[in-house]
C-alpha cells in the first residue's frame, strides 16, 4: 500500500474497524504477526484501538508472539483518550466545525434566526464545548451535563427575550450524545413552537470534519418547514 499524497488528506484512507478482538481472534493475530515477522505495532485509533491493544497485552503471557512493543498515538476526534491533553484529529475536527458555523452565522445575519447545531464527539463534550466558545454560541448541550426539560424552557425564554431586545442571531450547539430523547430535532421544534414569532429557525443538517467527524446543523424555517440537503463532506 502506498501512502503517497496522504499528507494533505484525512486519516480515513487507512480504513477503520469498530470490532474489538476477542477469543480466537488473538490466535489469528499472533499467526499473522509471526508470518510477517512484525516486531512492533503502531496502532492508530481511538478508544476501540486502546481497548483492543489492552486485551492483546493481557493475552501476551500465553501468546508470546503478542509480546512486542506497542505505540498508540492518541488519535480520535472525540478527544476522550486517557493520558492525552489533545488527540490527533480533534483540532482538525474543531476547525472544520468552526468553518461551517461561521458560514451558518453569515447566512443568518439577513434575518432574525436561531440555529441548533449538532456536532459529533460521542460521550465527550470537547468538540461541542470548544466550538461553542470559538463560535460564540449562547448555549452548549454536553453529555457531561445532560439536558433537562426545565433547562430547555429557560433557554427558550432567554432566547425570546434576547430577540425582543434586538438580537438578530442565536446559536445553540449540541453534542450528539447529550441526551437520547432531547435530540437536535426536538430542541429545534421546541424553539420554533414556543418562539411565538420572535425569531425563525431555518433547517438543514450538514456534515463536516475529517475521518468520522461530523457537524449537523439543525434549524427550522417557519415557512416552508423542510429539511434541506446535506452539506459537503470534508
């Protein structure tokens, strides 16, 4: 496999696997390592890669071929890996989110609009929190804090008050796992229903960032009410 020209593109060219090896898988891995005379591994991946390597180390006592040096550079857009302040891919994902958020904000200044933007990050709110700070969001919804109906009611009331005082744009950023019930669609519908005409919400879902990172823009236009096509993938 040639890696020529990979310097300017995302790591997805390497491929990915969500399966954590177990049982007989390690015998097959040991045979493959021996057949190819591999004496060490550079494991590029996120939490699944960490878990898979940890299991291999646990089995090295009865599978000597697994007794080799392993190196795991922290590589995850979620930035949720132990022992690392920031993982490979997280900064790229964050910059891609900000790029899309900036475009959303530029299109929103023509009208009084409120946007709900959903970003990836799994169970770690890093991307949502940092993009909220960098993008000037009024509210971020994180899995570490969760979402409550009472909190949403307060957010709607504050947003209505802000727009009645002259505000032209409001931005909410939600992590994809912030709450299994209060989804981005639910939040956007709630704001639209309870807004009382103080603002409009236009709607589309978009994806961005490298590897599996994505940013989902969810807003709602009062008339017409529709999903717009997905934006380009980065």
